[in-house]
């Protein structure tokens, strides 16, 4: 009983509360601690019974909205939170704000057909709860030591190709980054600390369709570098960051003595689309020693094999150190596999990228 994950649902819809409760109770590793129709009722229950391991939280509710309550939680009693809301559909501003505030996952539920939606996505939903339970969340009142931000102005298998062994002529350096759970906050910290003239950066962050566009737009507003959701044929340019689109794989391709990206559909790789393994293998094939790979916070093992292939092709490869990861999954597997040359803090990752500018 002590090892079970205690889950609490806060949603003003009785149908949603009942449906999620039924899904949760089917899993032997999860126990439903309770539910409430709004955050005020939930808070009263927490005061009497203690806090859950994971909170599933709606955004639009009476008396107090979910984002306001999320801010309160992160200040007063940090707990892993999964946002589950129809307002989060299509990668809305609310979804990005929730992830930035510390939510470990956002699930966009439909406005109609809620019961069938949860039944169809049961496996992913339970996986998200288990990932959230392992997440490390920090109090907003005790921020991580800030990175010094450069003050320069902003400039206006069916998918993965077989690993190739070939010499790559000297070309520009490129930076490849892979992330999953906790990646939004981590990417904000890294990219906002970079000057505008960094080498081209390509990022695969596990997110659904629409969310990656909102993520790119948010990062573009916050950072000196230019950030956009990748489109087929986009050039890799200094000062530009390309984010893989949700539900599409992104690969780096050589284009003369420079690079561009190829966007490709196809099956999931390492259980994900976009997949970090796809991005990293393409870097191994197309850039070799001209690439630097970073694998960041996330659940699972996507990216570890691709990172090792990058290392074997001559690239420098690094993993995020455990203490700063929200979920130490992907970096841990990479370290255990011998794919990482070293585990680095976010500050050290920033410094390596800056040195290549």
C-alpha cells in the first residue's frame, strides 16, 4: 500500500471525475485518494487527510481556476501536477503557462466524447501518472540558482536511416537537444541564457500536435535566439533554434556545406513521434564530429541509443545531471549505456554552447 501512487482528481465535471477514477482504480500501482469539483474543496481535504503523490487538475473551474491553484501549489506545497483540460486543446497559451509554472504534463481532453477519449488513451494516461510520480518539483519560492543571461539584442527503422560510417568534411557546428517530461522549464532556462549568435540548434521535445508550435512561440518571445517550429527544408542557421513538430519526426540533412531539416511522417520510434533517437541518428549520419548532443530530463529511454551513435560518429555528447532533472530517466539510460561523455548542470550546458558561438 505504501508503494502505491496516491492520485487526487480536481475537475468540475462529474463525468470526468468518474471516468478517470475508473481508469486509475484498474491499475494495481495507483490508488485514488479522492476527488473534488474545485481547488477550494480539494484544499480542505488535503488539510484533513494529507497530500497526494499526483494531482490531476482541470483549468476552468468555479471559485478558483486551475492555473491560479497551480501557482499556489508550487509556492506552498510542490506536488507533481498533470493538467487535464479542454482549454489545453491545440497547444493553447494556458497549456504552455501551466508547463512553465511547473506542471509535469498536459493532457488535452476533448469537450465531447470524454469517456471514449480516456478509454482510448488509457495506457498513455496511466504512463503519465507514473512519470509524474517520479518527478521532482521545486517550490516557486526557492528557485534554482539563476543562470546569467547574455544581454545582447535579438536577431530579427522506417524513419531512421541505417547508421552510416563515413567521413564528414568540416562544416559548421550544430547542437542537438532531446527532452521529455520537465523539458519545457529546462529548455526555457537553457535557451534564455544564450546569446543571439549561437550555432544552429535542433530540439526534439516530446509534445502533441499544436503544443510544439506554442512552445516555439513562447521560447521565441523569451530568448535572444530565434525559435520556430521546424518546417521541411528549414535551414540550420546561427542564432536559430528549430523545434520538432508534434506527431512528425525531424531529421538533420546535409545541404552542401550547411544543413537543413527534413520533416517526415511514419511510425513511432522508441514509443515516440517525434523521437529523439531519430534526430540523434540523423546527426550521427549527417554531421558526425560537427555535432554536439545533449539529452535532458524525461521518462523512458528515447534518445539514449541515438546519443551513443552520435558519440561513435565523433560527436561530443552530454547528459543532464540527476539533481536538476524533473525525471531522471532518459539521461540515466544514456549514462548507463555509455552514450554520455559527462553529466552536466544546466549552467555547464549553457557554457558549452556559448563556447561554440
